[in-house]
C-alpha cells in the first residue's frame, strides 16, 4: 500500500510537481484562464491564448494528462492549446504552420515550457525532447490542421 495517498497512482497527476510556478501559490497554479486578443496569458513564456487553459496548456476541449502541447498559428503567430481554442478567441481560422518556417519554434511543451520547432515536434515520437513529457499522439494525427503538408 502506498502511504498517505488515496489517488490513482498512475504518475500522471500534476500534484507534487515543483519547478513551474515562481511566485504563485498552488491554488493559483491550478487556475484555468480564458484569454482573448489582444491579451496573452502571462503564465507562459510565449504569446498564448485559449479557453479555460490550465497551467500545462490543457484546455476546455482537450483535457487528458497528455494534452500538454500548444501549437502556433501560421496566420497570427500566437500559440493555442488547440484549433478550437484558436477559432473561439480569434476572428479567423487557424492557419497551418508554413513549411518554409519548419525550423522556427511552433510548439510549446506545457509541462516544461520548452519550445520545439515544427520539425523537432513532428519527429519527436510523442514525447518532449527536453523533459520527456508524453504528448497526445492524436495531435500529430491532426497534423494537417496545424502543419503545412
Ligand atoms: Zn491565427
Ligand atoms: Zn482548446
Ligand atoms: Zn517538456
């Protein structure tokens, strides 16, 4: 029996993580925020918006433990947890990240805050190269929404 822990012990929970917040308490760190233009969500190291975004970039649409990537729109250059977030808070459709910019940062790891180039993300095998966080394989299955083919 694990001691003093009644949760399911699959290791995916955010509880007990250190590292992310600097001067926020843990209650604030679990806050979900909806951010619309022209504002950005200042919790993240890149310009990012979305609907009910948690501290690891899960959103109201994609909320599994592995949903910790945000993707950048080729039209407005801003990061969003998913295309539905993008389309809800902007007035244009998400444009796939253009092939001639595949060596620029286009994906944010919500777990560690690292950015990945489109090329690195598409070749990463569904885990963050920096921190090892598992990424949802479904995002790459929708790759033509997010990346020019
Ligand atoms: Zn856009
Ligand atoms: Zn979303
Ligand atoms: Zn990471």
